[in-house]
């Protein structure tokens, strides 16, 4: 998809795709809301939705194509299952909190909200405003999963604004927080199921991941934040992932 569409952020998609697979083949149902705040990595979200049968797999060929249904930055209504416009980071958690609160006000108490975030966007103040409000309002059906791959656009997150200890920060704000291997589907599944059944306290799952996971020459190499694979690199990557 990324090669065909000449788009960036493939390594960012590879670090978070396991978080999506564990959610959609785990406890999350179509009536729940999965808010993909890490919008630049939306190719992972489109691929997951298509594999789950939310829309036809053939649509993936339209990623970042003129007139296509799958824009490089997510646009609400472009495909089923996508309800949040991301790209400007830091707004997915407040948006998800609003959905959770609104659902409770409307009496739709069974609705769960999962927000998939990057670690870099946890440097945004809007994230922590929502993080303060959610426990105060006892929004227990809200979960944030943070793709902690240690990188942002131009440097390691620790070199820009150090986030560690990240799980402890969420706990200090009143969240139930757990830390897991973000590429261990069983561990992610357990964390999601525990969060899904929690009713009066929001959950933060800090998922330790590897940028470019699964492709040896992309792993933990931030040059792949913006690079598009050429034909030879595409073939090598697909061979490793096969």
C-alpha cells in the first residue's frame, strides 16, 4: 500500500499494527469505537479494518491515490470504522473521552472506546487535560493504548521531552496503567480484556514496540519515518514478512 501510494510512515505503521490486531481479534466489537489518533500510520488501520471485513480488501489499492477512498491522513466517513480525523497529534484522547462521556449521558453504557496513540503525542498538553478529566468522571470504559516505540519525527522521544516513567505518569493521574510487550498478542489480549471489563476507572496500556518491527533493515531506524521503499526494498521486506 505504502509503496504503491508513495506514502511515508511505513515504519510507524509496523510498530502499531499488532496493537490493532489484538484489539479487533480480541474484545472490541463493531459497536465500540476505536479512535486511531496516530493518524500518520493510518495504513495499519486501513489494513486491519479490511482484514477484519469492515470494508472490501480491494479498497486497499486506493491508498493515497487520486480519487481513492483511503487518504494518507484519515478523514471521517472515507471508509466504515473511521470516525476521527487525525494527523495533528494529541486530539484522539480528548475525542475518545468525549465519545465515552456522551455515550454514558445517552444511556449507551455498554459502548467501549479504545484510543490508539503514539508516544510522541504524549508530549501534547491536550493529552494530559483529558487524562486528568477521565478519572474524575469515572470513565471506566475508556482505554488508551500508547505505541511506545521511542521515536518521533526527527529524534528519539527521550531527546525531545523525556516521557519516562510513562506508566507511572498515567497512574499518578488516576488511571489503571499496565506495561506490556506491544508485539506480544497474548499479552495485549489480556490487557485489553482487563480494560474492557473495567467500569469506573480508565485504563492506559503502555505498549513497548519497535519502529519498523518485522523488517530487519527498518527496525529502530528513524530514516524510515518518511522514506518510501523502492522496488528492491519492497521485495526484501515482503520476503522477510512472508
